[in-house]
């Protein structure tokens, strides 16, 4: 399917690995020029090289996207933006009594206020040109909270509430905003969560993964490339009537009718 976005320009934040990279690669395959970022120069440069194979222009900005300085660096490097895909690392797991004000501020900065700041920067010119696409990478925990991820639950539901209203306010200008909600995908983040379970329960990493796969009706972890394909479709011209949605990609793990 031709997604109709060849030659458009996108920011994909936190994109040297995992789901962010999956989104960047799917957009690159659709002919979209990219500005990507991550904190580690080496892996970021390697990711940019892999993306350039698809014949698109890729600018790599090494920065922490959760800081104002990092956001400015990325926005300055991009200039004109047609497509914005927001992403950042997720907060650490724990229990309700672990987290203090600073932990919450950090989580809110990363997973709520950063995507909001990027949207506020990009939406005016998208609206003026009458076309734009925003996809925020959130989590299945928005629909079905995961107890150990209280920081993530809190920050991402805040973002979801903001998007629910904002998506309706900008849709009339040809700009869509939607959220993608990953369930368990085979990325470094999944390995780190499996490591936590393996240590806490005294079981092998293989067993920890098998146990988690057993909770997913599809019987496996998702792939970043599958996630990226869904993202690229939401960024396509054909997706212009999809507004303010929260799309779960979780292999059926969340048991809900809606
Ligand atoms: P990942 O494989 O660990 O990759 C994270 C990427 O983001 C890396 O490129 C990392 O590079 C970059 N990054 C992290 N923090 C950053 C920051 N402050 N500034 C700039 N770049 C940053 O993670 P993932 O699995 O793709 O997860 C992406 C998001 O989806 C996370 O918020 C995660 O919590 C959420 N999620 C993932 C899953 C899953 O199963 N994978 C499920 C639900 C939700 P550097 O470290 O070099 O900066």
C-alpha cells in the first residue's frame, strides 16, 4: 500500500532502538525524511545508518528528549515537521510506597510533558499547512494499569487525557493525533523487565519470558517492525479520519471489549 507520505518530514524521538526505531524504519520505508534522537551517540549513529539504506534523509541528534534543551535541539534540527512520533524511555517499576515527588516529576516530564511540549511546538505549523500527523507511543497500561508501573500509569494516563481533548481541537485543520499502546514487545525494555522478574522470582530469563508469553493470547512478544507498520499507517494520508484513538498492540493481552 502506498501510504502517500513520500517526501514528508518526521521527528521520531527516542528512536535508536526498540519501538521508536521500528516507527522510524517504517516511515523511512514509506519515503519519509527523518530527524531521530537518543542519548547515546554510538547506537544513534548506527541506527541512522540503517535508516539511510532506505534512501531518505536522516538527521541524528544526540540528546535527552526529556529536557528543554534536548527538545529545542531536535526541533531546530527538524525545522519543518509534517509528522511527529513521540517516545521516551519508560519509568522504573516498583511499589506504591517507593515513589516520591521527584520520581513523579521525572516520570511526568518524560512520558507526559515532553510529548505535550513537542506537540505544542509542531501543531501550529501543521495546522497552518492543513496537514499533520502525531502518534504518541504510550502503553497498554493506559487501558489496564500494571501495578508495578505506577509511575508510568500516572504519567501516561495524563498524556492520554490531554490528547483526547487536543485531538478534537486540531482535527478540523487536517491534523490527526493518536496514541499507540504497546503491550509486550521484544525490545531492550522487555529484557530489562524480564531481568527484574527473573531476579525477584529466582527463575531463569528464559522461564521469565515463557511465563510472560503465556499471558499473551498470541503466545509471543510483539516485534518492533509490526509496531512500526501500525505507526506508519496512522501517519498515512489514508488515516486522516482516525482521530484521538488509543490503539492497543498487545497480541490480545488486554481482556476488554473496547
Ligand atoms: P528500548 O528498547 O529500551 O528503547 C528506548 C529508546 O529510547 C532507545 O533508543 C533509547 O536510547 C531512547 N531513549 C530512552 N530515553 C531517552 C531520552 N530521555 N532521550 C532520548 N532518547 C531516549 O524501549 P522500547 O521497548 O522501545 O520502549 C519505548 C517506550 O514504550 C518506553 O516508554 C516503554 O516504557 C514503552 N513500552 C514498551 C513496551 C515493550 O514491551 N517494549 C511495553 C509498553 C510500553 P538511549 O538510551 O541511547 O537514549
